[in-house]
């Protein structure tokens, strides 16, 4: 599992970065910065598949994705803690939307 750790860290980092950057709009709300970072998740998946095989790639995707979502939820709760009150649900929607899009 230690040989897969760079892939897991990369996947978690991409998921966290995408979930943060999706909140920043471009072109009057037509696009978000998250649209530029999220495709790198597929690059990590492809590289892991080519280097270690499909079973290891699935493990990297699952562990990295779950880790990234947990980090995103924790980070977003810290960001939205009491200052924005009702907008804390945005973080949950972003995490769920990210999961559905990824699967």
C-alpha cells in the first residue's frame, strides 16, 4: 500500500482543490476554477492503472476520493463555521455533487 501512497495523496489533493475552487466563478458564472483541476483526477487514475494495474488504480481512486471528501467536509466546516450560518449546506452539496460526478 505504501507504493500507492503518492497516488492516494494526489487524488485527495485534487478532490480537495476542486471542491474549494468550484466556489470561484469565471466568465460571469459560466465556469468555475474547479473545472480546470478536476480532470487531473482522471490523469492520476490513468497513471496508476498503467503503472500498477486496474486493481491498484481502483484502490487509489477509492481511498483518495474518500480521503479528499472527508478533508473537504472538514475544511469547509472550518471555513463556514458560524460566520455564514445557513451557507454551511453549500459544502455538503459540493461534496455530494463531486461524488456523484466522479462515480
